C-alpha cells in the first residue's frame, strides 16, 4: 500500500511540474514612449496612399498614423515589395474575416472590408503604407492579424 501512495504522490508531483512548465507565454509588444505619443494623438490626420500608374488609392484617417509612419516605421526601401505583398495578403485575409464576424470582433475596429487582390501590382508605395498601417493598427489596438508578433 505504501508503494501505491508514494507512486501516486510522485505522479502528482510530476503532473504539477509538467503543468507549471506548460504555462502559456503570451508575447508582449514593447511600446516606446515615441510610439505611445503617436497612439495617443487625438487630432485626425489623413494619409493618402496612391499609385498613379495603376489608379489605386487608399485613404487612411487615423489619428497618429502619419506621425508614427514618419517617426517610428522602418524607412521606405527597408522591405522588398514581395515581402510587403506577402504580409499584406495575410493581414488583409485575417482583417476581412474579422469584419465578417462583428459579434466576435469589435465593429469599431473592423468596419469595412479591404479589397486587396494579390494578382494586382499596386506598387511599392501602396504596399509599404498599407503594411505599416497594419503594423500600427496591431500595435495600437493590441491585435494579431497573422502568425507573427507585429514588430517595427
């Protein structure tokens, strides 16, 4: 009888050890003071993303995004266009899925679907600013639109 009790006690100890080592580690995003300043802006600013040769245009009206884009985001040319297109495709798919689920995701964050076709060449500028808006959006509102942590 003593062996069974010791065995069960050992098993309980092992389960406790395994359970404590399996706690999920939620990745946190470090927000700098400069980024907090951009996030706390109250005055609306408008960023127009356009490519004259393809006639596509995106208008972003989000307080603080323009400041964030100019002061926090990686400079133009840092990412390749194919990198931006691949990330934008993932972000758009996840964003649009959330727009379609207003009971699960806040309709004040996910208002309208984004019409982004991966078969169209929107140009570097459109992809660069759209990508950075998604990074800004995820960091400001603590959202994850893909399998990776939104970093700068």
